[in-house]
C-alpha cells in the first residue's frame, strides 16, 4: 500500500461527523436546557408572601444572597453603565467538591440533569464596611479585599477548603471550612476571635481530594439574634451536626445530630425557622429556637434556595425546576421551570436559560387561587365519575362528563389568564446568576454580565468578564462578579470607579487591571 | 386557521431549485393550505437554524442532530436522546391548523419506542390531553389528536408495523370528523372518535423529531427528510400521488458497511494540563490518521504516513469541560480508507493533580534546601510511586514538603504543633503557589495524629531530617500508613546539617510502632525505612464475584462489625454508566481499586481514594452480568481488560498498557471477541465469543424482565489459557457452547456448563435464548493443561432467567432462576487425578449431584429472579435463604430484606448490598445496618477487599434524591 496515497484518499473520504459540545456541569444543555424556560401556567405559582426577611442596607451585602432569605436583592440601585474598577485573580481555579450529575437517567429518559450541589463553583463574595470577603476552595483561605481598590487587606488560613461565602455581622466575619471548624474573625484585621468544631472529634480523612474533616462545614453560617447557625457533616452514618453558637463567644447554645441527611448548601433563616439544604436531597426545616426538626420538605432536591416570606423556593431538581413549598407545609404547591427567582412585593422575576420575565404577582396569585379551587372541583368530579361508571349509571356519567368538560374549559381559561400575568419577557443570554439592585436586574452569563431594567426587562448594559459569571453581589454602589476561573470583577459607575494600584506580588491573589474614572 | 400569528414570510424562495428535489415539483400545485414545510437540506440550514422552506417558523437544532447529505435526499439525523428541531415553545407564535389538518413526512425510524414523535404540538398529562402529534407507538406509526368534540386524544395507530431503518412516507389527516393515517401511500388506519375544532393547550412546545410536552421528552432515533403541515385534509388520491412521485428518490436499506475497529483502543489519556494522547493499535501496519473536533469551528486532523501497528498522537489545547468527537481512519482489505465510528472524549474527566504556578522557590539555595531536595528525591524513589498522600510529621520551614510536592504528584500534608512555624510555612508555600492544591499545613500535636488510618502512602519527618528528633508515636505513624506498600522513611542524610542520630534509636522507634523488619542504613547519618505489607487477613475482590470461584465472597476476615467512612471522592456519577444495566463490578487487588465507568477506566488507591490513573476507552463496555461474564479482572500487578478480540494488561499502578493478548484463532474461522477473563496464578483464562454478542446496556435497559432481549445468555465457542505475563498459549479447549455466566475456576479446575446443541454452535450470534439450555453437560478441565477431567450430563433447562456456577469446599453449585423461582443443584467435585499428562479424552462420570433445592422467589422485580449466590464457609446463600453446602439442608430463611436491585457481596463476616441505601448484614451478630443517603447500582456495587468495603459510585443516573453520589470506602471502626 502506498501510504501517502492512502492519506490522500482518506482526506477525500473525510466528512463532517459531528461537532463538539460544551459541558456545563451546573446547567447542562438538554431537555430543558438552552431554551427558554418559561412560566408554566398549568401549575400554580405560589408566591404568597412578601419580601425575604432580614433587610440590608444598600451599602452591604453581608451574606450570600444578600440576606438570610438568600433573596438576591439589594435595596440600593447601581445604575448602569458601569466600568470595571478592578479585578482580582486567584492563582488557582475554584476546586468544587462535586463534579456534576450523571450524564443521563436512561431508565426515565432524563438527560442532562442539572447539578444539584453546585454551591462552590466560584468564590462568592460578601461585602460590608468597605471590604469584600470570600473564601477559597483552592488555598483554604478567607480573603478580605478593599472594596474600592481590590487590594488585599488581609487573609486568614483555615485548614481546609472554604467552599461557601462568609457572613459579616457586627464587625466580624463568620465562615465555615472543610476542616470541620466555624471561624469568627475580626473584619478589621482578620484576627481570630474564636473557632468551634461542631463535629464530635478532631480527625481528618481524604474527602473530595483533600484531607479534611468527616464533618466539613458546608452550610455557610447564618448570624441572627446573637446566634451563629451552621451545619457540619457529610455522611449520615457518621452523624450530621446542626448547631447554634453564641456569635460573640462561639459557645454552643444547642446542637442536634441527624442520621439521615447531610448538610450541604447555604442555610436560610426566617424569624422562627432554619432551613438546611441537604445536597441532592431536599431541605430540612428546623426550629431555630432549639434545633428540633419540623419537617423535610418535598421536592426533587437541590441547594439553590430562597425564602419569600414563609415560602421556600428551591431547586433545580431533576430537570431544572424550582419548587415552591408554603410555610408550614411539606408538599410543593407549585413547580416551574427556571434557574433563579427574584421576588419583590409587586413582582417576581424568573430567570431561565434564554429568558428573563416579570410577573404581576397579585393578579397571578388571585388566578392561582381560583385555579386551585377549580382543580379541586375537577378532582372531585373525576372521583364521582369513577363511581358512577362502576355503578353503570349512564345518565350520571353523561352529566359528569359534561361538567368535566366545562371544568376543563375553565382550567384552560385560567391558564391562559395566568399566562397573561407575565408583564414582560425578554431574551436573556445570561442564565448563570441573577440579583436585583434597586430597580436593575443584573444577570451573569458566559464571559459577560448584563443589566436589565425592571420596568420592561430590556437589556440596558453588558460588560465582559473573564469566564462564567456564577456569583453576583451588590454593595456600596458596586457590582461584584465571581467567575468559575477564580476571578472577582468589581464594576462601578464611572463617576465612582476608583483608581486602583496593582497589588504587590502577594501570596495568592493578583490585582490584574484597573480602570480609571 | 388559528389566528395566532401571520404565516411566516416565504424564506429563501430563490433557492427553490437547489433545495427542492425535482420529484417535489408536481406536488407543489397541490400545496393549498400549506402552513409550513420544513425541508432538511443544506441550503435551509444556517448554523443551528433550519429555516422553513415555505411558511412556518424557523427551527433550532438541539442536541445530537446533524444534517447529512451522503445517501439520497438530505436529511436530519436525530440521535434519539435529547435531540430535536424546536420550532417554538409558544404556540401563539406558530400558525397551526384549526379545523382540519394534514401532516406529511418522509422519515426513517431507526429504533421503535413506546412514545415516538415526528412532529407535534401537544400536552398529554393524565386527563389533560390537547393538541396533535404525528409519531409512532412502538413500531406502528400513529397520529394523535384531540378535538373539541371529544376533549381527549385519540392515538390512531397503523395496522401494520413499520420497518425500522427504512424510509417511509407517513401522512396523518383530520377533516373535522375523520382522523386518518396513511403509510407509504396506503390507508393505514382511521377513526371517527374526534369531531369539531382541534383542541390546543394554552402552551406546548412545537417540535420536530421528538415527542415532547410539559413533562415528557422522547427523542426520535432516525432521520427526517421533510415535514409539511396543511390546514386541510389531503385526499387519499393526493397522498398516493405524493408518495409515488417521491419514493424512488429514497434509497432502499443496504447492509451497513462495517466500521473500522482498532485491534485495541482507542484510549485517550491526559498527559499534561490541556494535553491528551490518543492511541490505538492495529493488527497490521498502516498509516495513522486521527480526526478530532473540540469546538464547532475547530476540526483537527493528524496524520502519520509511516505504516505501523502502534498509533499515537498527542493533542494540546484541549478545551475544558467539552465533549469532543473524534474518529480513527484505518484501511480495509482493498487498501481503501475506512473510518471508525465517531467516539466521544469528555474533557471534564481530568483527574490530573493540579499544577502549581511557575514561581521561584520560596527557599534560598542553601545546603539545607539541597538536602531537602535530595531527600525528597530519594524518598519518592524508594516509594516507587509518586502518587497519593505524603504525611510530614514535624516541620522546620516546609522545604521538604515543598520538594516532595515539586518532585512528584503527591498531595502533601504537614502536621506541626508550633503555631508560628505553621504560619511561616504556610506563607512560604503560598508564595510558591503550592498551598492548598498541593500542600496543606495543619497545626496539631504529634502524639495522637488527627487523621484516619491507612491514608499515607509516604510518611516522613522534616524534623528528623533537620534535628534527628523522631516523632513521639511510632504507633500512630504506623496507624496512618497505607497497607500494601506504604512507606515510612525517617531520614538524616549527609549534608542535612542534622546531628548524627542513633541507628539504635531509630530501630527502636520502628519496633515500638510494630514496624518489624524496618531497614536501617547508616551513611553519614542513619536512614530508616519501613514498607507496610498487606493487612493480615485481608482478602481481594479480583473478579466479578470476588474470585474465579464465583463465591461472591472475598474471604476477608477483617471486614466486620461497625464500619466507618475511610475516604470519599471521585469518581462521581458523571463518568459512570447508568445504574440499571447490571454492570460489571469493580475489582480490587493489592490495595488498588479498578472501576469500569461508562467507557472510562480508573485505577484508584483503595486506601485513600487517590486516582492513580484514568483512561477513556470508548470500546470498553459490558452489561447484563447475570447473562454474561465480566470483561475485567485484577492481579497484584495488572488490571486485565477485554474489549473486542483482545485483552489488555494495564499496569495497576501507572496505568501503562503494557500487555496485549489476542483471542487465539483457529485456522480461517471468523475473528472472535474476548469473553471471559480469569486470572489464576500465572495464567489468564479466556473465552472466545462470536463478535458483537455481549450486551452493552446503553439505552436504559434494566435486564430485570423475562424478554428474549434480556435473558438470552452470552456463550463462548472456546476456552483457552495464556501465560498472563507474555500471552503464550497454554491450552485451548473446544467442545460445546459454553454459557459464560457459569465459567468457574477453582482448585486447579475450570468448570462450566456447555450445550452440545448444534444450532447453538452454528448460530451467527453468541447471544442465545433457549438453545444453550438443551443437551447440557457440566464439564471440568484441568487448569494447567486444559485436559478434560470429567463431565456429566445435566439439565438446567428450567433456569430460564439466569444460570450461575459457584464453587466452595469441594462443592460445585448451579443456581438458576425461573418464573417459578430459584433452582439449586449441588455437585460433589471429584479430586483431580494426579497425572495430567494423559491425552485429552472425554471422561464421562456418573452423576455426582449431592442435593437440589427449589423455592419461589421473594418477589419478581428488582432482581428478584437473578440474585447471584454466595458461599461463605460451608454455607450457600441464595436469595433470602441459606443452605448447608454439602447436605442442602436449609439453615435459615431470615436473610435481610433487599429492596434494591443489586446483588450481594460478602466478606467472611458480613454481607454488603443495596437495600434502600448501602447496606450491611453482620453474619456474626445478625445486625443489619444502612448507610443512609447513598446507594449503589443495580448489580454488585460494594466489594469487601483489603480490609475495607469499597463502594465506587454506581448510582449514576438515578434521578432520585439520594443526598450523596460519590465513591466511598468504609473500614472497620
């Protein structure tokens, strides 16, 4: 065989045999992915209550999601256009604990299942008192940067990956680590105030590629009413600990151990309840007063969650859906397809893969209640129909079928009217993160971040970032963007953007660029 | 017509002549009422958008759908998974038929399925049935439609099944009263159930190539050339004319051309960050050609004209988190190029140790730093590996840890009690970019080490290196040391500046820790080294059912009592095959765990979870173990993996593919695939299976039912034995048709059940249903020579669901499953004659059956009929019952409930299995325990080996809400 001739023929033979596909382990394309996720009027949309608890000032973003409800709302507007004030780059990308869901549930023909425990794919930031803080899953440190310049103020070594953002309260930073400890640090200088180990003993084993505690703290810390709440534990067979600590001293106020579900994902808190995500499973509701378990909510699992008053919204479940569980109940009142939700007293904003939409909450809820009544009527008629069919009562069967047809028509009408509650829809190519700063929605996408007005949803601003914008925070008139490459971008209105100075060759992070006003 | 939107503007009309085959032209005159016409041709495709040829919305290609033009009219090919052509998710955007419709298509359905869609706009959720669909139900075309007159859907199916893989013309019509279906121009079904206007849902997707509504998606696996939607019902005559005008343009099915298959491989390995190596071998020399696509606009071609059998290319700039495609090019018998099927490479599966940034050393060039560098070099050299964990007990300035990390792939953990020193070392290593990702420094006392047991591959002390002061507790050091080769080095090399220590003190230290036999060397200063052996009493799980005896028991005496988590980590669910298709178990030997993912192989340190190596091997896959045998087995040094006609010996530690053996061929017979793999001593026992007979399990099969496609057994035409080190042929046995699931090797004999049925022998496939269960014989060969030792006629014909052999204590048991339950037959195994040099002759012996038992199953689902037996000591355990191995007396019927779909594995003291979660049954105490939050797969997913229970992640595609999906190891507390 003439080899060269073979190669020539082989070249002629060549045809396109396919293309590559990008894998997004958090929001994979697929059955529901990469297309508009929209409100599904066939399902009730239960947003019965008001804003999340724990209002914050425009100057602060003291905890993940901005408040204990993880609402993603900042009261202060950051008006675009914005300019990049600085960016900070970690020498290492984030090292997430979990690599993503399986490629497919072939038995049920579910493909591209969304990642249900993707809380640590970026260094999520918090901000207060002119400081920006975050933890690193790569070098185990808590970083404090100057919010105006991006220069490092201090850093603190824990003894394991720090996967979730700190919480700032009263001049202190509270943070958990895979080393099994909760740390309380002085915000001013990073000095250790106290540390506490919820787990039962001091031991470390290989876990997620590092030597860490069997009881890693992967819930973040919520500080409320003088108590710091946290969870620690991965394997129920080893015990999973939930505790309330004196925020001032670290002394244990209560601690409970569970043997059925892990504690993974940002805690949420209401006035009386503590909500503990459990990784791929569903959140568990506890009494904040003593840690007694109230219920495990129903759903399809996931660590994205927010509280809208007493309702818990969480997901992404098996197929990219958010479930709504009313206060005091276990069952989901509604599910709808989407990635994120922002709730205000008048409106709700739903963030899908290709679309951002706003909903007239009051009207929608009115219709939803009506629809719920009609659905109950339909169910009752169905039962009656089954009975008369068994009894062979032809006349009753005809009557009931007629009534069912009428009810079906009413359901269709209500569904259409609920669809009409959508105030606007706008294409949105930034599906990865969403917050509301005053009257501007900021959405993170692949290599860029965008702003949308809340009145029409139109995109009003867009700026590039280095990678996938997975984390957003708004504080002090600045927008902070965390990407999956380990970069923190700071954007500010041009009039207030500071001139930063390149950081010294510090141990880890590097201030890369600055933008003058 | 519903006034949802004005019909779309005619697009690309100037390209009519290009896009419309001439055969279409006569039909255009009859296009009255045409609402949309989607013609799958290149000139209508822009990127991922297919513009309608006439009317209709432009569609977006989603998932695995590709335009092809290589065979007759152009078509879109759908992969049957998440692919479709999405027209819209909002029906108000579409122009849809209102009172009447016709939907016409030319389609190939490659694979029938329960719910299939060609084009549809529907919601079918319980009683809420709206819209319409042209599709198929199993292998019958169907049209479904809901009208105001009925309010629910009618699924009207064709009377005759269609031929998969063949072009068909399918039309569904509705005229406000009659719903009709036409296939290939002929009426196929009709119904009058519907009347009035078409009833639409408020919202639904409008898609081509899938059945989709709000909560269901079933993709078409097949091809579509065109789809047309009309607002009127076409007449039967029109449909016949349309079919006649076009039919000649569509090619008749031809036998598919065989695809090129490498002799071994391909294998894809990460060799550096962003760089991979693709390698394969061919049976004869040929040029090397590789095509590789890693971005929609980047297709690379690699060529090497030099004819060779070992082919290898290194590729760089591999993008992160990308599923790439590639294919190999071979040469056929005529010398023509011959392409392999497309393979996938998933760049998310990268388990290389993270690299530290290029920065100067934080340590000045001094005698001390040079001593640390030299010591690290020698320690790593003595370890014989550079992977896993190194534990440094006591540090000075961290230089040794730095050098260990820099010179190896070890993850280094430093434990040091002094706070100031800890802070300084962290700063230094952080400055170097090593902190966290490669080295961690933890503060703590050295008396009681704050670590779990067994995790350290290398245990050293910087303090000893500098000062000679030994760690306070040798016992603790030993506790943390990995069995099967973990190394402690307490070193004071020359030039370290350390004061000369006492060799005697060093010897005493090792002895105090129970490290007998430590080597003490005295150069300028003493060195002491100790390598930990395997745990005494530990067993291996080297084969599918533990060992070649198929006892499903590792004979591990250590695994018992309360178990705690030893480590957890990768692999997670993503690289694993879905849980259902009864996949091969992982295997473990010599402290290593080998996991077969979904065409990804892993070598893992069993004691700390470090991934030693991984390789993506798209041809390596096997499923339905109850009807076949595993394709891999482990020895102390190698993992042996069969794919195609070869067996590859992979160095267990390095992942290097060092050995390659082919199925012995006899004359000009067709090539065979390698079936059974059994490693015994210096031999590897194999079997030859007709090509393509093994189950693959890629499509959600559960193999839980009684269908022919599930229970047919994979058989071998031949057994053979090779030298496992060099592949030299030792013997070949050829008799009847051997049932793979019965091949058992124990006590110097090879046992199996074979059928003398000639039809089985002559069948084209080695996957057979009833034939192997006739004319059966139970056969024993001499392992060393292959000589037949004995055989006896048996009849296991009632074992219609599965048939296993398992051996223990001189007893061979056959366990079969059938609709009426379990059937067990036990045989006494005659002693092997002392002389094995006599000619191979049939040695027919009398019936040696000891006993038999038959009992109903506990249930008929979730593996209820296919449980594999276990032999522990003198007891045979079979689904929920226990029997005395020699007498058959039932000794207990209180085996634990097994809710899950898997089968059980045993140590000498405990059973492990899937109940709701990982489960354990302690034989000694009768206690049952569950490890909540985590589950195994649907076959054998927890293996007791090396004093541990190893549970690689196998739940994979379970969309259930088990809280944890990870690989984990448990050890006795």
